[in-house]
């Protein structure tokens, strides 16, 4: 007597628990990032945290009720500079990722939709960029352009384009043969209109997921460039410059290193968690078992 075939059943309880965990992680990560943005905006547009340039106390005062994060080597309050650094890092990284997403989406759609020479040219350029180590390429671009915020944005944009372009191209190649795309081409709809009305909405999920991961890379690279002196320049503040300054006084005032370093780690972690949640939302995987 033959055994009955195994059947696959969905475990709704486990799936609901997993979904609740994912939702909770997404809420917490988004709330932390939102808090960083709000605090940075308050630091930029108001004096609620104090001045970033005025000397308000002695050098290397420990954290206290007067100065929550202590003072730096010039007697400036560390809290407003930290808020400025968080805002600068997030803003520069976000601008770079938006630019990268626009370029990568256009290049990826062209390479995935058009076969032949168009795809080959685009992908060979992408392969050349992808061959460079990310931080080395960023330093090279910044060195050629000269240190500063613009150089940091361009560097981050260039190093995040290759992977995003590849993923957009792969998704485009999956969507292009579908019936609605073929019908649009047969009906004589122009390529730009097909891209805007039919292709882009169907690859938006991939773009969002890749952009979230690119943002975490951007934050890390911006911090590295500023730490090495190729990004934001003093007296401006970013998380990288604050870590570099704090490292010089690590034994005298460890809080000057710990605060921006922790903010950098938390920012990258939260962005990665948001990216994971977006991936789960656009590419759901149900928990299944064989019974």
C-alpha cells in the first residue's frame, strides 16, 4: 500500500507571530530614525540644545545636567555638535542615495529592457565601477574633487550605483516578458511611456529595498570619508568628523568618541532593519511545514 503524498500546509499562528515581530522591529527602527531626524532639525533650526560654536564651559567637562554629553576640547557643548553631525550625515547620505536611485533606475531599466549593445555598454561600465573596493573608490573621487560635502555626495552616489543597477536590471528582465508589457509594445506605446506607466510601478519594490541598503552603506562611507578628512570639513560636523575628533582625546574624554560612534552604529542598524522589513514585505516568505 503506497504512502499518502506529503502535503504542505501553512502555519498561520507562526506566520502571524513572525509578522508581529517584523512589524515591531520596523516600528522601533523607524521611530529611532525619526527621533534622530527630529532632534537634528531642532538642533539646526533652534537653540534648544545650545550653540555649536560658543564656549560654554571648561575643557572636557564630564556629562552632567548642565551638559548632557559633556564638553569638547574647546569647551563647547558636545550635544548640539552631535545633533548637527547626525543631521549632516543623514542628509548627505539621503541626497546621495536619491541621486543613485534615479541613475540606477534609469540605467537598470535600459539594460534590462533593451538587449544587445545597450545592455552590454551599461553593464560593462557597471562592472568596472563594481570592481573597485567601495571605500577606495570613494577616497579616489573625493581626492580628485577636493574634500567637502559635494565630494562626499558624488563619492557615495558612484559607489552605490553598481549594485542597485544590477538589481534593477534583473527585476526589469523578469517583468519585461509579461503579457501587459508585450501588449504595450505591440500596441505601439513608446518606450518612455512603458517605463513610466508599466515597468516602474512593478519594480518599485526592488528600488525601495535596494535604496534602503544603499542608505546604510552611504552612512558608513560618509562617516569613513569624514573620518579620513575627505568629507565634511571642520568647523562643520558629521558623525565621521566627531569620531575623528573624539579619537584624539579617547583617554581624557571617552564620551566624545562614544556618543557619535554609538549614533553611527544605531543609524546603520536601524536603516538595515527597515531594509529587512521592506524586503519581507515585497518578497514574503511563508513559514511552512510538511505533515
